[in-house]
C-alpha cells in the first residue's frame, strides 16, 4: 500500500530541518573535503558554511511496523554551518558544548516525516501521525583514529519528541544508541554503514501503537502500548562527488520490529521494511574560511 502526505508548512519546516541537516548533509560533508580534482581527497578542513539546494526522492513506512509508505519527491534549499559550537551539519542541528579528539557532547534537533491517519488503513479513524521533531542531548564517542580506511563511532542521543503538526505537542522520549562506520575513498566516494536500536517511553509507544476502546474495530482490538524497544535499524549510505558543486547520494535503511515491545499490536502490519532516499545536491556558495576541525 502507498500514501501521499499533505505538504503543509509544518511538514516543510521539518523537511528543511531534518533533510537539509541530516539526509543531505552526509552527502555534503564529503563534498567539502574534495579539492578541484575530484579524483583525489583533500586533507583541508571543510568550509565554515555552505549554501545550496538538494533534490530528494523519499520513501519510508509511516511508522515502524506500518505497511503504508510515505513517499515524496521534492527540492529544498540547504544551509550548512560548521562552527566551533553551533552546528548545522550531518546528523542534525545543534550546539556542541564539548569536543575532544575522542568525545563530543551536543544538544540539538532532528526530525522525521509524518503520515495522515486517513492515508494509513490500519489507523483509520485514529489521530493523525504528525511531523515529528526531536530535541535533546547527544553523546558521541570516536572509537578509532581518523585513518584512510575509515573510522568507527558510537552515538547516544536522548531526545524529547514533539509533533509540530499539532502545536508542538510532546509525544514522549526516545533514545537511539547507534554504532556507525564512515569511510572516504578515492575518487570522491564516501560510504557509511551502521546499526541502531530505538527505545521509546510509554507516551511515544502510545503514539504509534495504542488502541483505545473507542478506536477498537473487529480487526483492531484494544491495545495498551508499552515502553521499550521500538525498532532495530540497519543502514547504509553512499555518496559520490561528480564535480566541484554536484554530488549524488543514496541511503537505504531497514527497520524491524521483530522482538520489539509492541510487536503484537494490531497496528503492526509489516515487521521488517526498507526506507530509501535518493538525491542530488548542488553547492551554490561556500566560504573561503575553513572550519576549525
């Protein structure tokens, strides 16, 4: 099954935050490290800031365990800033309070698309799943040195979740420990692979999986959602620098609710499902000043 979502101002805001600063940013980070010859990698620091645009084709489940997809193709502007403390870059937007060669601590935002309940058959008559935004601290450990063959790191974000489609109503809390491996290769290529698990509070579990008595149907019995594991994730991304300004990128993520706290909810219709992002980005302007990385 598939669904289109409404492109509202709140959806646009979340897309600009989440996609510009996250999905597109892993593609742009490698761009800023390429020199005029895209067949070689520069050891220079990336530019302090970049401005450009990116086109995306996105397809993902409406929520973990859904069999309805949210799909969209769009073009958005982006802005990257790599200051010593304030950052708009790969992984989100926020304030980096601590940075050492092995450890970072920041506070910031990330986001995700939502889906209207009338487009999700399993949730017919239920509340709309709005566009979610997350805010909170993140711990980041670099487990290996930055060598040519790649680098391992472990991230631990703890975020409050808000629904910006519903007056920023709080939807609970989430924590997502993540192990990730990054590698930059010759010819302007960059690869990332990783695995993570998402844990949610009672309120977040209720948002996705609770069925109240007044919402029950013959194929949707009453269900009291539980806090705990929401989903497992395995992901990979690849990007390639075409020239000084153009870069294409692709991201594949597999979400699974097998063994999750609410696997038995009737709202879980598909236990394992992929999400895909394909895109092309163009850097319009960038600073001559380099980031102090």
